[in-house]
């Protein structure tokens, strides 16, 4: 790919970029995120970026250096997934856990699917009983976590499908070929990419910033 000067790059991106008087480059936030995960934002063909952040999930449709549509919701985020696990442990195992333990559970046995090819071993959790406050020991499987995250993952699926349904045909075709790019704190959830591929029939790629 030809290496562009700052001026040429700015001309390519137009309103998505600003060059300040002292030479500092300020990018439109979605474009900056796309560049940070290695997307060629100047590609004339469209793609979708789904950023599952700590507090909100943002979805951007990008083509030819432009953000053609953007959507966001606080109904699904990494923090929501963590809260799902905390509530699940209280209701199903009568165990009180904090955010740090829930994050550890997410890391070790977090899953968006009830069946995985490379299934992790159960994770042993120690926490106070919600009634007696006495220490409890229990094991949690990835299948359990997939069940407890189901509603939140379904909300994410519904959001993405709705956006695809309202995207112009030419752009929808681009996304179908180029794919959906997952990033953010929640993108590494086991099986999420495969589940979204199955539900949307669009290839899904995980990209970290």
C-alpha cells in the first residue's frame, strides 16, 4: 500500500479528520477506533465494527473513510455481563461474589455458547453464603455461564441483526463479504464470534486494541 503524507491522508478522510495548527491530528472517534484495530478505513467497501466496551456497546458501519451509521446501547456491555455473573452466583449458588471474582469467572469459564470445541475446566469459586455469610466452595462450568449470559448476548444479536436489516443493500453486501469486526473488553468472550456468525451469516473477526 502506498504510504500517504499527512495531507493526503487528511484529504482521503475529509471531515473525519482535523489537523490542528501545531500539526496534531484529531480523528473522528469511530475512525480512530477502527484504525486502532487495524482496519483500512479508506477501503471503499463497507464493514461493521462492534465495540463491546465497559459501559456501552457501539456499532459503526464504515466505508470509504466515512462513518455511514452509528448506534450505541448501554443495555449490553462488559459491565452488564459481569453483573449477570454476580446475580447468577447469588441466585443459583447462594454465593456472594464481587466484581473482581466475576471477572475471573469470565476469564476462566466465560462463554457465549453452551458447546465449545476446546472447553475449559470448571472454575472453583469461594465466597460467603448470602444467608449465613459462611464461606462456600462451589464449581462453575462454562455451560452455566453461557446460560446466565444468554439474555444479554441475545440483546446484542438483536441489535446487530436490526442494523443489518436497515442497511442499504449495497452496503449490506459489503458487510456480508468483508465482515463484522469485534473489539472492546467483551469481544474475547469464548464462542461469541462463532455465535454471531451463526446468527447473522456474516464472518466475524476479533480485533484487540
